[in-house]
C-alpha cells in the first residue's frame, strides 16, 4: 500500500465504540430478537399444536427435525450469500425467508404441512446467524468482538422469552397460530427497517468491492476521526491466497485445528441446546405442569439466559474460549434435574451463544460468512437428529430422567473442545506478539 492507502482493518479494530457501531449492534439485536420469536414459536406452541391435530407427543419430533434441516440449509446457503453479495443483503433476505413462511404456517391443516413451513422458515432462521455474527465481528473494535455478538444474542433470548409469554397468555384465547402471526408480522416490518437503516460491513466492502462509492462514505461514518480525503484509497490488507473463498481455506494454517474443534463443539452443543429448547415445553407438561406453567417456565429460562449470556460474553473477551467451559458444565449438571429446568435452559443457551461469539474471530473477512455458516451448520446437523431421537424415546416410554440425561451429556464434549480452542487462541496470540516484535506481522493469515 502507498501513502494514500488506508488499511481499514486496524483502523476499525483499534478505535472506540461510536454511534455507527452501536446502531449496527442495535439492528443486529432486532434481527436476532425476531429470529428468536420465530425459532421458539413452534417450541412453545407444540403442546397446543399436538392437541389441535390430535397427535401423539412423539409426532413433534419430525416437525422439529424438518425445521432444523431448514436451519442447516440456511446456515450454509446464507453464509455463501453473505460472503459473495454482502452481509446486508444476506440479512434482509434471511429475515424475509423466516417471516413469510411463519405467516403461511397459520394455514397448516396437518403436521406434514406444518413441517414444510418449518423447513422453509428454518432456512431464514439459520441464514441470519452467520451474517449477523460476521457483520458484528467486522464492525466491533477488536476487544469487544465477542461482547458485541453476545449482546446481539441477548436479543435472541429475549425473543425466545417473549414468544413464550405470548404463548402462555394468548394461545388459550386465540389458538396456536397466534405465535406464528406475531413472529411473521414483526419480521416483515423488520426487513423494511434493515433495508433503510442497516449499513454494509466496511471490511467486507473493502475486501470484495474496493471501488464501491459506498465504501468511502461508510468508512467515514464508522471512523470519523480518520478524516478520509478524496485521494485516500480505503483497502483491507490480506494475503493473496485469501482473495476468494475456497473450502480449503477453512483448514489452512491454524484453522486446520480451529475448524475441526469448532465443528465438534457446535455439533455436540446443539445436541443439548437445540434438543432441550425444542422439547422443553412438552417435557415439562409430561412432568405434570399445566400448558401455561410450561410456557412460563420456558420464558423464565430464556430470561435467565440473558444474564448468563452477558456474563459469559465479557468473560470470553477477557479470558478466551475457556470461559465457555463453566456454562457447559453447569448445563450438564442442571439439565439432569427437572426441577431446575430454568437453570438448564439458561446455561445451555449461554453455552450456545458463547460458541456463536467465538467462531467469527477464527476466520478472516473474505471467508468469515462461510466459516461461520459451515460451523453453525454442523450444529444444525445434530439438531436434526437430536429432537427426532427424543421423539422416539418419548414414544418408547423411556423414563424422563433418562431422556434428560441424553439431552445433557453432549455438553461435556463442548467443554473439552473449548479447552482446545482456548489453547489454540493462546498460541496464536503468542505468535502474533512475536511477529509484531520482529516487525514482520503475518497479517494475511490472521483473522480480520
């Protein structure tokens, strides 16, 4: 780069949080809030849906499974869209993709039709996650990256808690369809807000569209203290082999260790969190709670997750991935005891969102959407399997405590994977410090 070039990566990483960053964070929170509304609509509505269609409890396993298959497809597909066409387009399309099927769900006349609509909604539900994580990771100052992502996922837990409250108080009067109407209607409105107010990722523009007129304008908004002049060229420093995405980039350099560990962690963690959140309301009714009590317990667990997420977010920014180990262990312990279902859901949610906070930092800008998409997609693979297995266990009349043990056990694997990721982070930090001291930083091979 010559003297007129501005490497926007370090400029954004090392500046304070400003209005531009806070607006992006607020919109990210809204995206995940409505995402949480739609995701949990079928979970909290499941008991009423089963009664409306006169189906056995085990029948919901396939509905959950098809929804998670859609989430898997969306995680990978929209990760590709975000890397190729931009985070903003990925988010707007993702919100529409989960909102429109939610509205059409009210016309379902069978569990088979409901499964189709949940598959379609799942594509959007999964699709917004990699783009939200990538956008916030690229917008936040480096020391606040995980915190930004975790704060946004507070919106997700708020959506889970809110739709459970709606289910508790309005399903008795208006039926199960009310939760889908609320989620779909708010999603349509949100897509319009994003189209007008959400800014594109500045590092993504610098990497993918360096000649875009929008780049200079957004860079000036993101870092007004830089005083960008008409002859300043905004760019993003990266290595030549990271100009375009290829699957092998996910396994190059330190990522040959990071990517498998992330995939294992997401796969194991989703066996616990996704399965628990899908079946919790039904399991609580099976344990003797009324439909309203079951929905409220789900809501309280989601509210508890907000405190857990905020706590673990700051811990990860300060101490690294090992901070997630504590909540994974707590989730294993709590989920085995029905009476502490609220604690189980809160800790499982914190573990889930901590992985979302960690994953973006292991990949550079040009492949971040794909990296996050493939990692979260691995979680969706297990999420397809877990709820279906619980459905079969319920049909086989397996004791409730044994079912809960199956749900909780995989988080032990998550704890081990997080220990490995933390050790990798420490070795990377040491290598970066040594490179900085020698005045020869390998900037292209570090996450941007």
